[in-house]
C-alpha cells in the first residue's frame, strides 16, 4: 500500500479552525491561547522535533475570526512560514527576562481592555508548557482578561479524526503490523532483551516508520511482571513469555499496540491468560460503536477479564484515544462517560494479573465507523504464538 501524502492541505487546517471558532462563539471565548506541541501542530501544521528541548516556549493564538497567530522563537520562523499561518511574530530566544511575554501582552491587551475571555488548557492530560512565573507575570499585566478552561473544547475536536488523519493512522498501524509479523524471524532463545528491542526498532524503520520513540515490554519465565522498565541484558529463555508494545510514528501520527509471544514453549496459565485477553478484545471490538460510552466499552472487556482476574490488572483503564500523541482522550475506564462517535481512533488494551504476580496486556488499534469498529492493526493470532 502506497504511503499517504505527508502533511495536510490548507483546507484541513481551515476546517479545524472554523470548527474551533464555532465552539468558541457558543461558549463566549474571544480566543484560544495554545502552548503545547499537539495543539500548536493541530491548528498550524508546524511539525518539528525541536519540541524535545524545554528551553523555548511556543505560542499559537486562535482568534474568534481569521487565521491563528504564531508567537514563536525566531529559530522556528522559517518552518512556520511553510505552514498556512501568515501572522508570525518572533523574538530572539531564549530570553529568560522576556521569552515572548511582551509580544503576547501586545496581542492580548485589546482583549483585556474589553474584559474578554480567552481559553487555555487547564484540564486532565494538559500542561502549561511555559514557566509558571512567566504566566503569572503575563496575567498580572492583563487586568480585565478572563481565562477559562478550554480543555473540553479542544478535546471534542481532537478526539474525532478527519479522513486524512485516519489515513495516516492506518498507514503507521500497517507498518507496526508488518514489524510485529517479522518478530519470529529475529527473536530467539539466548538473545538479550535489549538486543531484541534494537532489532525491532530497526525493523520498524525498515518497514517505513519515521521513528520508534516508544518501545516497552517485558519477558520472564511463565509471564512478565513489568511492562514499563527499560530492557535488560537478560537473555530470552525457553518458557519466557515476551511482550513488545510499540508506539511507532509516521508523519507525526502514532500506532500503539502490542504483541505477546512464548519462547520455545508456553505454560497453560499463560495460554489461558492470552485466550481471555483475546476474547476480551473481541468484546471490545464488538462494543466499540457510535453511542457506546467509554465506561460501557470498559465494562464489556472487563466482564471477560473477570473470568480470570476480577481486578482487571488494576491499571486503571483498558485503552484510550490515539493520534498525534501516543495516548489521547478518552479513557476506557469506569470513570469516563465519554460517548464514542464515528471517526474516533482508539486503542483497546485489556490487561490482567495471573499466577504469582504475573501480568499480561493485549492491545489493538481501531477506528470507529458508523457500523462499528474497523481494525487498523492486523488482528493478533487467537492462540499465543510460540517462537
């Protein structure tokens, strides 16, 4: 399958901005002040790894009418000019005494003078991404400006993907699926786990991923106990249960799913755990339809997991949204009543505990269509694969 075009046409960003402005009008917001990478990129197309550096802040202001306005360090001006953004205001950064604060003040002062309200992300899974002292200083100089929480507004936009976004997500999921299919070709008994991690990254890059910034997993006799630690030099041994979970990236969009394997042979407890999780995922796929809530999706998977583990692995949720970030809203959890709608891209990630402190996690990626879930990742084998 040919790769999609990189980037988006200007109409994609115009549509996103218009939808945001319609919601702003309904909620009385005169603008949105955005500071985090995903939100800045969502409305501008500004895509760079330079966000890895914490030194410089970056700002995008979405007004009630018209195109967004970028207030960014001069080092990013050339790249921002390649986007659809026209109003780009820069300063020489880093400048700890005035890292864009004067430029922001000039932009927002007319709104402050009119007693207007702007939106800033304040909720769960958000971050300020500018020094708190700078934010306080900015607000002190804008007497009369009201600041509301725009998390729900941004969340409602980003949770539902355009067809162009879904095409990119399908592409990176295909790359991830092909990479997992090759694991039996390069994983073997006696191989240090950290070498397997390197081999998987090489394979994903060879299959077409731009990067593999997230790769976690575990391996141990009869089952793994931890899935977030860095890999060790411990060699894979017969009887190990191995899990790899990848967040590979293409053109700024992630896949996020895992696969489990047994090395040489699988014990009965691990085979049963795998079967329960595979069927729990099937229940999740069947339940992931427009109108279902995330709580109901969680319960559908949890009802199967309870055959073996009534605590469900105690990880708090059984999947989440997926897109420009490895994990996005919503959460498939007992606390989340978000209604699933068409064109959400989600992970289904049931997990359980079994035996003596062992755990197992399974994950697939789907897009929700009008008629139900469509797999983006190639479905895992129904029986625990043995290498």
